[in-house]
C-alpha cells in the first residue's frame, strides 16, 4: 500500500530497492521526477526488465502488487492488472547477483546522488519467493482496502491459548 503526498521532484523517488555493490544488479520500484507514474525495474549484468504505469494520483492510498515470473513483469493496481512486459532479466539471472545486498523500503541506496526518500507512506509491504495468482491479488486488495478508508478502525485479536489471529476488522479469518 502506497500513499503519495506529492509527485517526486528529484531524479527518482524510490519506494523499494535492493542492490549489490554493483549498480547493475538491482530491483527497484520508483517514480520518475515530475511524473504521475510508478515503475518496476530489475537489472542483472546488463539484462533488464521494466514496466511502468501512469495515472496513479496523490493524496490517496493505492494497493500495488509487483510480480515477476521468469522474465514476465506485471503491475497490479487496486487488485487489477494494469501492465505487463517481458524483459531480458529473469529470476535465475538475479539470484546469481554478487556483492553485499541491501534492501531499502521508502528510500534509495543512492539517496546521496539525487534520488529522493519518498514523500509519502508505505503500509503492509510484502515480499515473497512465490507469486500470488490474479485472484489472490484481488482477494488481498478486497480484504485490506477497508483498512485504508479515512478514520478506519481495525483490531487484531486472538486468545491467550493461541498465537493465531482470529479476525481482522470484524472479518473472521479461516483456520
């Protein structure tokens, strides 16, 4: 979930990034300066993949899912597929990246070279080694969207004998 206060004014406003000591081995989610877009990009040894969508808007919560299977990149916005692209970078390529890997959420490793810390908020960030189905993405969006209504109130509760969450905002969760 991403909330943008304004459009970025620097070179790139990073939402998520991971990089090794080589600047050519990375995964990034960012917005370009003075544009209403969001991009999902990866690079490994010259092999690249990238996809961008526009018309995001500001001052509103947005649910994004960025997925990559092999070299197919997809962006889901508010539960719906908004963009697909096929790049040359694949998961196998990226897993072989060298160097000291660092992951950043809400900032860039390159913050000192004109890449801004985001002007907004991030919530419920999820990273997985597997890709959810389009139906699972729609379901996550439907189940979480009420948490981002203005003045929304939600609780998590269970019992003393269990570490399992039983309900979320009045919805009973499956066992």
